C-alpha cells in the first residue's frame, strides 16, 4: 500500500502520510518499506492514536457483527453466490465500478 494510495483514501497530502508513517516507525510501532506496512506493536499503536479509533472500531464491530468473517460468499445473495461458484468472472463484470 503506497503512501499516495493511503493519502488518497484519507483525503490528505502524501507528505502528511510520509510524516505520520515516519513518526510511527521511529516510535517502533510500525515498519514501513516500499509499500508494505507491518504493525510491530498494536497496543502501542492503538494508544498513540486519538480516541476516535476506539469509537469507530466499536461501531464497525457492532454494525458488522452478523457478517461471518473469512468467507465473503456468505454475505452475498443467493444469485451472487451461484455466480461466484458457477461464473466468478460474472461478479467482476457486474461490478458497477467496472462499467464504462
């Protein structure tokens, strides 16, 4: 995951991501190299971020509590499940983001 991609996802400048990643790396919380991020100290990372992380995580977990983890086919509708098994290319072709 590049710093530019992270910046685009967050709506910030790439330089800000570079600075933040550098600070987190110097603090020993992450290792960041050539688009790869490795979390070295998750509890420390969670303590270093604002309280909004905990709020968002709780809400995320609450909203997605009924979705089984690990098998995306379980959250699809029956017709999508059949397409995933029978014609996996159909799922990608029907993705609205892939339409001209």
